[in-house]
C-alpha cells in the first residue's frame, strides 16, 4: 500500500506540473505568482520542520516531498511565461511578510512541531491572492483539471503518511483546494450567466 501511495502521488504531481506549465506557457491560464512563490517557501519549510520533528524520511511525507518539486517548477514557469497580472500587489506583499515572520520564528526557536503547524497557516495564506482574485474576477483563471488532481493527490498520500504532521499537511491541502474549487465554480457560474444574458439580448 505504501509503494502504491508513493507511486500514485508522484505520478499525479508530475501530471499536474506538466499540465500547469503547459497552460501557463500557452497563456491559457493566469496563475497568481504570489501564491506559487508562497508555496515554494512554505512547502520547503514544511518539509524541513517535518523531517526535523522525528526520524522520518522523504518518503514518509511523499506529498510534501513531491509538492516541493512541483511548486518550484511551476513558480519558475509563471515568473518567465506568466501574464503581467501575476505580479505582486500590496496585498500579496503583506502576505509574504507574514510568511517571512513565521519562518524567522522557526529559525529562532527551532520548535519543529509548532513551526510546522504555523507553516500550514502559511500554506493557507498562500491561497489568499488567488482567492481574492477569484472573488473579484468575472472570469475563472484557474484550470479545474489541475485543481481536481490537487485535491485528489493528498488522499492517496494519506495511505503512506507517517506521523501526525504528515496527516495535517494532507488534510490542510484537501480543505484548501476544496474551498478554492468552490470559488472557481462560483466564478464559472456567474460568467456563464453573463454570457447567456448577452446572447439573449
């Protein structure tokens, strides 16, 4: 079961990364650079504090391990090929400051367990730019295909997760992506209603 979990999570995250990078390169989506920058920093710190909290290997939290590679590659692609609207706003900079403060807290205290939980807070904060964007947007800028996979992959990771922190990481990912997809669906419904109204007029 553990091997199945590790292989499944790895393959799904590779598919997600390739799909997201292709869509970004073709300018078919407009991902928020701020969100993915947060992900890169926070996921790296999450894995670091997880490993430091116990006698764990990279395979014991396969979701966190493969997420680090995924978010790093996607962030670079957005930086190079992303739309200009993905630049940092004042709101994004404020969120980044919170990320840095929590990271500094870990460096000073070395309290791994608490720091890991705070980092999950960072990963929730990381969604704020895209949530704000989706809330204000009249058109969905995120691909359902990618985010559905992002919600499924943590479920597979739970089959091989070791330790409460790995479980917290996976559950946080499931809840966060579910909320994001609800907002995406809301925007999509509003957009289609507007199209129908224009067509009927």
